[in-house]
């Protein structure tokens, strides 16, 4: 702006700009296409090379116009900022002088007075002229106050704030807390120093002495500083005079001269005629018909309007029109009222707002009646008991008060049961017409039971997975059943959708349609077949981009009136729906999601919405999507009835054996189970496929196969006896054991192990602690059933495969093994797990103490081995890639909006670290405020200093200011983001493998626990209870599920229960199983 002023001075007066003060100047003539010929000033000088240079002044009129435009733009930006900070409620944002209703001469006089006050603001400000506005509710006091505030801000860039007494006094009283960063004097000074303060609701509460002192102190301070104040109150002048004290009232009204009275009936009483008149103007359009179907006649408080409204409903229902002339013929006694109501309607498009206001008025009327009845009962009570009964009745009556959104009455079960009985009987007799809509994909319908009216179904996937194609496949099968479908396609044009449908119906790739020059006879035949199949289908498409949720709802409702056979609506896709707000995207998505759910529910049809997944899914080893991968998943997941996640492994793994197979994962179903179905994906279209074959190809058992996260605890599918045991002891609440018995006449074979663990779901166990046979160590038959080491290792590898399947991604495995094959087992185990430790159990005593040492040819084995592993493969990761580093990265990601706000502001103005350190006096805080790694929010005092620095630099560089948001807004944003970070961090912790050691839990890989001493019935391989407790404590949390598939005497199960874990045990020998079962039941009884 300064440079522009210098150019204007140079062009008008010949004043040399500062860099050209030493140059020679001559005069000349110039020509402007807009303003014609003008006088010029020319500066002449020689550069370093001796060449002549010159600077010619521009057209002064053009420069002045440019300066005026820039000034207006800056003023507009400043006015917008002041308006945003003025405290104008959303309800009053559109209030202006021009849309104030002059319902009577007094209203017209008050409008003129308020307009004069705003237009003469400089004089009002100079003289400190205040204003008091009193009168009835609904007469426009707040409307005119907001209109004045907006006019003064726009035209004079004054600082204005609209508040009420309660908020004003609360702001001061909050400073009395010990943790407050402001003092009461600072808050009072802020209110006392702004150009105009508008205080509403004066006298709405009685007010304590402290509150009255605060209010009087602020008003008095403004009076002494000659600053205007506007008071708004529903009290009479006499009541307000007494409330704020005569001294204050006299000062602020200048002896009563600046007092505006609004003493006429509320504007709300005119709403009745406005609604009726709008009906006459609009006629029986769809929106009016919707209102007539839901608006009861008793919302009109006047009997005449109730009768007229009843006549309108009857007329619309019978003849489909709303005509005041015909209505006058039917109701001649009300003809004058019917004729007059048209004049009480201002904008026919405001019918929705009129009806909402009418409902609110009815609710307020009912509330007033209820409160008066309750008050009268209290007054009529002459005894304490009667007063108590009246008070209870009053409380019950107050609960019934409506908020004006329409009376919602709960339905008693006795009213519902007859309908249930009737529906079941109709089903039994085959008379009920099902409203369930089948997708036509048999396997999907078998899982979901079809789509119910009102269901919101999301189809979600990363790009190129086939979201649109699956939706078109469902559309094809739904319309083949004779139903209609409405498709909103905001990503592709109608012609592109048509090509896809035709190609799918003809069994040819859509890309083939783009190379018609190479069509063969078969291609033409397929094309004709596709066109023939799709011709006549009830499919309607809307391919307009940037639709809002309101436009989608309105279009759908109008379409359903014309085409009631429409049974399904499809929206492609969620991310392209235009939002009304420019704030937080998650709130906007939530608004869209709730809008779609409301549309489906009110329309009585299922709605399918397509949604994109976040890129985060591609950063995981297992790229199968989860609900949390949905963008802004919280709102979508809450509103969805069914979520279908598409996944094709060949997109990420071209060499996969599951080429051509698509997974449709049901990750949420409100009224059914989850699961996966498979489809063949060929030529860009979905086709049927054998489910079992596809499942085998899609989930091969091979090392390194990535598992899907599963944070839920699963019940174990067991025998009837064990299910009965589960019923007695809830596994989700208490530590209970579930034991599985293998018949003693069968050896443990790979098939046997598969049958045992096969009843457990994938990713269901938190910790496995198990002690399989060592092979040729014990004389028992179960330790000598294999011919060679190779046979034993093959059997053990099959067990490990099952362990890997049932173990959670965050789970741990402790596997006991003998010294002879420990190295072989570890190498084999590394093919499936990430082995973390080869623990040495060095027994302090044993048979070696009595052996003949002279006869030894090698060292006596005095140890057993324990292989400790986690679910995922891979080496240890460096420190910077560990949990803490990822936690820091997560915080930086969540706090990115605030970090960018500070960092971008500094970069835009090129402010150095030295400047920041000098102005704040804190040399070490630059990296904390303006970098991501150590970022923290500056306190209010430091932030003010930074604002001053940034404003000064911006002015010097003639750039737009930075760091202009108020500190309290940043604090609010930080608090919200910090809550999100804490929630995500807790979720991250729950997915991380648990491990915790301490002084009480040894943390080295050499253990010296004493073996279990002999006792009658001791199992040959029984492990010490303290060692088992050590493992369980270190690698599981209370409530986790611990499994031992070679239970023996049940030591692992008992230790897990004692530590508050749930447990699963599998045992071969019946006698030991029965003994362990008795021990477990006795333990449960003792706890009870």
C-alpha cells in the first residue's frame, strides 16, 4: 500500500520515490485507454554499464482506482474478521435493516431511529451516545441490534461485541479460578474498551450482588470513557430502571432520551397467517404435501385457522390442489380470513421456516400451559403432603414439555404385539409381501438376508478395486427383479455408466467398446445382447457434479413421487458430495452420512453409498481394509447398517495365486454376522465363483502370510458340555477355563490338531504357553510315537501353523522344547514366527548330581529350552522405528493443522529465529513453536508477542498478516486434537504386542526356576507354577485369553486363572483332564 501511495504522489505531484531521489526528472504526455491523455513525470538515470534508464509515471486516475479497490478489499477483510468476532448468533446472521418487518408505526419509528444511530456512528462514538431497547419478546429488538452492529462494522470498522449479562458476568467470574490465565481486571478492561458493547437479556435473572457489581462496573467504565453501550431487555422501563439502578439508567439513556420501546404483540402471532398464505401461493407441491402429512391442526392456536387448515388438508387430499377461491366456496363463513391471509405472506419459499416457527410457538404455548397448571397446583396445596404431591406432579409435567420439533410419543408394547402376531400369521400363510430387497448375489444375500427398507449400505475400497462395478452389478440384478433404481453418479457421466452396464450385460470388457474399429461379429453380437438386456430397465441416472446432500434428498423425493417403483438409491460416491461448511471435514462427512441415513429411513428404501478408503491401508503388510480405513470412519461407521469392503489381492501382488478373485468383506452388519464372500473378477466385471475354492486360494497357509487385525475377543466353538460351562461362567467378565478333551484311544496327529484348533477363530488368542512332546526324552508312548526326527518335526510344524493361525497379531508364544532338537525347532519356527529369545532354563538341581562323571563322553544335559516368539516375522527394528517413534509421528500427524499454521506463517514472512527469540525473550522455544518434532502451543502471553512481531513484519513487507487467529481458538483446537491423539494412541497400544518385566519378573534369557518336586500323580513334564506365572505376567494383560494345547496337569490354565486371565486347555489323557476340570471348577467356586 505504501508503494502504491508513492506511485500516486509521483504521478500527481512529481514527488520522486525514495529509490529515485537522485535521478533527473522531466515532464511529458501519456495516453491511457480508459482515461485518455494525461501528464507524465519521467525519471532519467544511467545504470552501471552507462546505459540510459527511465521511469515513467502511470495514469494517476488508474492508480487512484487501484488504491481504492485495494482499500475496499482490505476493509472488507477487516470487516469480515470483526463480524466473525462480534458474537452474532447464527440465528441472527442474516438480520439487516432492509429485512426488518415494519409491522406498525412504532416499529417503523424504531427502525428509523436505529438506522440513524448506525449511519451517524462517528457522532455517536464521539459523544458516547448509548441506547436502551425494551419490550416484548419477538418484536425485533435483537434483529435491529445486529443490523446496527453489522452496519457499524462494515462502514466504520469499529470493534463491536454482542453478548448477554450471563455470559459477561461468567467471563469475569471464571477469572477467579486458580488456574485462570487472565485476571478479572483484564476481562473488564476488554469489555470496557471496545467501541460498542451490546448487552442482551438484561434482567432475565435476579442477579447476585457480585454479578450486579460486575455489570455496573463495566457500564460505568464505558460511560466514563465516553463509549456507547446498547442494553436490550424484556423488562418494562420501570423494572429495568430498578434492576440496573437509577444512576446507571439515567447515564446510559441520557435522561431517558435514548430509550426505544417495543410494546406490541409478538411477530410470532403473525406466523399463522403466513403459513396459510404460503400454502395458497405454493399450491399442492411435494414439499407442501409432506408438511400437510405431518403438521397437526392443533399447532394453530386460533380456531378459525384450525378450520381453514383442516379444509386445506381435505382439499389437497381429495382433489390434489390448494385453491383459496374454492375453499371460500366451501367455507363462506371464513372467507374474509382466507382472503386476508395471502397479504400476510412475504416469501413463499420461506414456508419451511414459517412452519418451524409455528411448531415452536405451539411448543412454547403448551409449555406455558403446563407450567401454569403446575404452578396453580402448588398454590392450591394447603398441607405439606399436598405440596409434595403437587411438586412431584409438576416435575412429571415438566418432563413432558416439547422442544418444538414435533411431539414424539413412545409406543406401548401392547400396541406393537398385535402387529407382530398379524405379520407372523401372514408369513405362515404366505400372504405377506416382503419389503426386503435382494442384491441378487446369492452368497451375499445368504449372509445379510438382503437389504431392509431404511438400510444404509456402504461399499468401500481403494481406487481400482471395483466399487462402481459392484454397485452396477447389484443395480443390474435388482432391476432384473422388476424394481427401479436411482443412481447418482458424480464421478462419471451417464454415457460412461451406460457403457459399463452394456458391456457387463453383454459379457465383454468395457475397454472393448473403445476400439469399435476392431469389432468382430462376436463383439457386435455381445454388444447387441447387452443393449437388449438393458433396454426397458427401470434405471434413472443423475450425473450432475457438486451436488449437496440437500439436493440429493430433494431430487430423490421428487423422483419417488413420479416413480414409486424405485426400490433402491445408489450414490457414487460419498467424497464428491458438496458440503455446506468449510470447517472440519469429519463434521461435514458426518452431516452427509446422517443425511443419507435420514433419506433412506424416511423414504423407506435401502441406500447404497460408495466411499473411498484412506491411503493408510497401503502402508500395512496386510492391505485388506478395515472400518478404521474409512475416511472419517467414526461418523460413517455409526450410521451404516452394512459395510462391504472390497479387496483384490492381485492389485498389490501381481503374482498371487488369487488372481481374478475379489473379496467382499462384510466388516459391519447391524443385524447379522460378519464374514467374507468371493466373486470372480473378469474383464472388469463381477461373476460367480466357487466359494470354497476361492477361500483356499485367497487364504493360503504359508509362511509370512499377513494376518488381519482383529481387536475383538471371540468365543470358542466347543462341545455342548463346554458350552454349558461357558453359560455358567461368562468368559468376558471373569477368568474362566475352557478345557478340550481328546479321546485317549487316539494319538495326536496333524488331523487331530487341526480338528482341535480348527474350532477356534483366526486371531483369537493373546498368548500361547505350551509344552509339546520332546520326542525320545520320556518313556511314555505319547513321546515316542514318531519314527524319525523328520516325522516329529513335520508334525510340530503343522502344530505351529495352527498356532500361527489362532494367535492374534499382537500375541506371543512360549514353546518348551528339549535340548536335542532345540536348534532344529528354532530354525523351523523362524519360518512362521519372529523368534525373539532362545531362553535357557538352567535347573539348579537334577539327576546329573548323581551321575557317573567318569563314564560321560559329553556334557550332561541340565537345561531345557523355551522359544519365545511374536506373531509377525522380521528382524528387530532400530530405535527410531519403534513404538515411541511411531507415537511421536502419530502426534505430529494429528497436530498437523496447528503445526502448519505456525510454520507456514513464519515461512510466508521469512521471520528468523533470532527475531522470534528477541521478541519473546526465549531463545530455545523457536524449535518448539515452529517445527514438528518438538512442537508445543505457546502460552497466551508469548502468542501475543509473536502476533505483534508478525504483524509488524507483514506491514513492512506489504503482505497479508499472519498468526491472526485468537489464542482461545487455538487452545480449543489443541484440546480437541489432543483428545483425538490420546484416543488413537490408546488404540495403537492395544494393537501392540504386550510385554512387561520388572524386578519381580526376570528380564534376562537365563532362568533358574526349581523343577516341580515329585508328588503322587505328578505329570512327567509338569512345569513350575512360578515360571508359568512369570510368562503370563510378562506377555498378557488381565482378561486376555491364554491357551495351552498340551495341558497335562493344567498348570498353565491354573496360573492364568489365578492372574485374572481366561484360559483354554487341551489334553490327551482322560484321567488328567477330569482331574484338571475338577481343580478348575473348585477354583471358580472358591472365588464365588
